């Protein structure tokens, strides 16, 4: 299973927390997505899934262009929903949500944005989805185009770490590739945050 983070989004460029807010890729994001597509095109991938949010689906779109494949859109691969934090600048969060955003920064596994989804709920969502996808595609290779917090939560689980240790796992970069293998009900990490192919950008 290959996990691809979307390219730079307009939200990344503006320094706002998008969550489910649906902004597209930046110009750089499209160039990153095209590089990632070239990196992935010679890997035999049998099935493609993508978050339905523009920044992920349009990253996926660059891959679909060079391979002629189709993708299944799903809300299960969406970024964490951050409630009152949606589309707010990070400076604003530090000023207006000192306690809850402070927890996000210092104890991510315990974090829950106001009126949003907790990290624990996100982990449950993505693990449940990936287990289903793995079982439905036994013996095959799949690609999932998704978001940073989704990848961080899933890979913390795949490494066999408790949620409180997610703080020690770094964010993957835009348009990077991570992967796991699934066997006998267990995910094993193969790579996390591979991005050397983006060095020219």
C-alpha cells in the first residue's frame, strides 16, 4: 500500500489549517504532483483510492494522466476535520485556542480541535479503512492519495506505537511517498516520507 501526500496546497502556501476546507493545489503543488506521478508510474499499482478533497484528488489526477488509470474517491481518506480551526491561520489558532492548540503542538495523540475530530478518531477511521482495502485487494498493490495527519496517524499505528508516541513521528513532506505491506492482519512499514525525487523543486 502506497500512501501519497498531496502536493503543496493553497492552504499550505497561506499558512492556514485546511482540514476539510477544499482548496486546490498551488502552482508548485501541481509541479510536485507531476514529479510524484513520474516516480510512481513504473510501479505496478492495481487499484487507486483518493481523498475527495481537491488538493489530494488533483495530486492523484497527475498520476492518472500518466498511467490512464481510474481512482475511487472516498471521504475516508480526507484530512482530519478540525471544526472551529477550519481554514484559520496557525497564528490565529495559537492566539484564540491556546489550550487545545497547545495540546496539538505538545501532545498530538491527545488532541481534539473544538467541534472537530480527535487524533484517536482519525486513527480509527484510517486503520479501519486500510484494513478493509487490504482485505479487498489481497495480493495486489494499491495507492492512496491523502493528507499529512492521516499518514502520520496511520504510520504511528503501523509502527506499533501507542497514540501518545505520535508526537515523535515527523510530518511527511508534500507529495512524498510512504508504503506498508499487509500480511496476516499486520501492517509493516516499508518506507516513510520518501521525497528525494522532488529534490529539483
